């Protein structure tokens, strides 16, 4: 069984989707630890409600590399095989990424490579989508590399942008897509159904 560590910064609805996926038997894995850089993150409450070890790690007083080493210590102590970024709003260091190469999955609220990269997170993504006037947006589950939202794409889901959509309504629609494909991506990883060639992800025997 794959041991999973989840990093969060906020509400944790994507975390909840993974917890539910495990409880339903869809994901052959177990969340060993949840870590947040925000003490008020509701995702910590979700974790505790599911009897999962849930930690707040205060980034104050740490430079980014030292903080990531502290993260790595906790993940390694829990023998984590897969790291999932479920709304984690910090950029990971090269050292961290090297330790978990092709074993860090992130979910992003757009169809990468559109509306992604530095500065594109949370509501900013949906506002940019609406301001640009595109007709379709969506969500992307991808592996994390040293760039920002530049890692190999695992799955994507398209969401139509309707007339009258606001940041709030679009966010809710995209969140549903995020929950769906993040669970699928974690399931595929835990089932050993993912292979990577260069930056191309191949799904083995996709159902």
C-alpha cells in the first residue's frame, strides 16, 4: 500500500476528495501525514476528523530550504512514498523535488500551459480566465518539477466557461473537476499505472 503525505495551505477540499477516495476503496493508499504551513487551514480539521496525523509547521524563522528540509524530515519519518500538493501555496526547493522526483502530484485550476506559472493561484487564475474571455478552462493534475506548473501532465479535465460566470461560480465548477482528476491521478499512481518518457506521461491499461 502506497503511503501518502499531503501538503496543504487552506480549506482542503482536494484533501477531502482523496480521503473519500481512500475510504471508498478507489485509492490503494493511506494518508500517513498532513502538513500545513497555515495554522488556520481547515484541511487540518479534516485530517483530524479522519484520525490522520495533521501538523502545522510554522514557516516563520526558516529560509525556504531549511523549511523544506523540516518537511522532508517529517515525510521521511512517516515513510511517505507519494507527496500530494492539495492547495499548497509554497514553492518547493530543488532539494525537496529531487528527493521525491516523479513522486509529487499537484492539482492546478486551469488547463496547463494556460493560466499557470508565477502568480497564478487561487482566485487569480479564474479572474484571469474570465478577463481573457476564453470559452473553456479546466483543471490539471501534474507531477512537480523545478519550474512553476511545468511538470509532466498526468490528467486534464475541461470545464466550459458560461456567460454570466463569476470567479465564484467558475471556481466551484473547476473544483469539481479538480476533485475528480486528482483522485484519478493518485489512484493511477497507487496502482502503478503511470510511466513517464521524457516529459510525456503514459497511462498503462487506463480503465
